[in-house]
């Protein structure tokens, strides 16, 4: 589905990066929560700057993962399918 949206980016302006920004929080929520330490509510220091920086870094990493999967889908899964056939 995401690939179909990206395939029509000239009409809908949804590039791989834009689709990744929308879908990464949904697809990689455990990654984001774990990297940001969202389960740990013991730190009530009042200054959440470190947690905000961690959340931004995790969101950027998640977006990069999804963008790479969208842009290199053919290469990634062609190799996977090829290796499955000849194993």
C-alpha cells in the first residue's frame, strides 16, 4: 500500500520520506517507545529535554528505516526471494 502511494508521488506529493513520516510511528512504535524510555516514569525531574531529544532521534531513525524499505523494496525483497528459492 505504501509503495502504491509513493508510486503516485508526482500526483499526491507523498514521497517515500513523507509516507515514512506518517507510517513510522505506527509500524515501529515498540522501537520508538524503547529508545525514548517512555515506559519508565520514575524520572520526574521536570526537565524532559533529554527525553525529547531521545524521542526526536528515535523518530528520525524510524523514519529512515521505513524510507529505506520503501526506496529499496525491490532490491531487498528480490534478494530475499532469490535466496529462498535457491536454498
